[in-house]
């Protein structure tokens, strides 16, 4: 009787360990909605800063000069 109970308890413990391990793996499988939202906010903030830099006076002038030189170049 003791051996049967012991075998069943071991089988139950294996099942519990397997379930816990599978649950732990599923827990960290991807980003949640808040992480996506923070990523989008960061991307938009970076885009705004980049837009402000590119449309500023000196950078805009430099880009315009580069394009003008490319268009005026000989082929």
C-alpha cells in the first residue's frame, strides 16, 4: 500500500512540476500591451525629434545644398 501511494504522489508531483514549468515559459513569451504602447510612444518621440532636427535651418540648408549639387552634377 505504501509503495502505491508513494508512486501516485511522485506522479502527481511530476505533473505539477511540468505544469509549473510550462506556465513559467508561457509567462514571458512576448510583450504585453503596455510594452507595445511604450515602444510606440518612444518611436513617435524619436520621430518628432528627428523631424525637428531635419527641418531646422542649418540642417535644411545643408540637405538642400546636397540635393542641389546632386542634381547639378554631370553624368
